[in-house]
């Protein structure tokens, strides 16, 4: 049960963090149009613990984050399911697929301007603590626009 609570806490904090960064004031109408066209693809999180009993967290974290970000109207969210299906069709669904190929596929085939990706690591000493690393990547340049690590 502590892992589930930590996962929920981490997802809510990460979602709030990423959503708050998409609500920057827009200084002019041209910038307003670019914000309105922002679309974010959420990719399943990598399990760095390599413990199959917590693989479910990959999907759960991505889904919770998609829900949090989806609450804003400034961003169109491409669900983790849509992303996974699109990547599987292009033989890029495995966790070992080159990230630049994933970025290009998500941009070209799903129309995403940003990707949220990340990983999680359960404390090997127990205690239910989880570390979550989250990145926001620009699909045009491949640059990391924001990144954060959260433990809980």
C-alpha cells in the first residue's frame, strides 16, 4: 500500500508541476496561437528497478499525469495508449528504442509538439519510497525544456 500512495502523490505533484509550466502568461496574440496548438504526448515511464511486480506503475504514472495535464484547456494531451499504439505500429514500442526515433515518430505521426517522459525507481532498501524523474521534451528540437526529480 505505501507504494500506491507514493505513486499517487508523485503523479499529482508531477502533474501539477508540468501543468503550472504550461500556464505561463501569453504576451501577444501570436504567442497565444502557439500555446493553443501545444500538444503533449505522454510516454509510459521506465521501470529502472527492473522489478516486474511494479511494471504496472509505468502505465499508472503516465495515465495519472495525462489526467492532470488534460485538465487544462491550453494543452491537447495525446494519451499514453495512443502513443503506445503509434509506437508499436512503427516497431518502436520497446523500452530500448532510440529516444530520438521515438521523438520523431511522436512528432510526425501523432502531431505532438512536446513529450513527457520519465522513469521511476523504487528504493531497494524498502520503505516504499519511489523516485520519479520527469522530462518535458520539445519534439522539434529534441531539447529538454524542463526536468524534475521527485521522491516520495
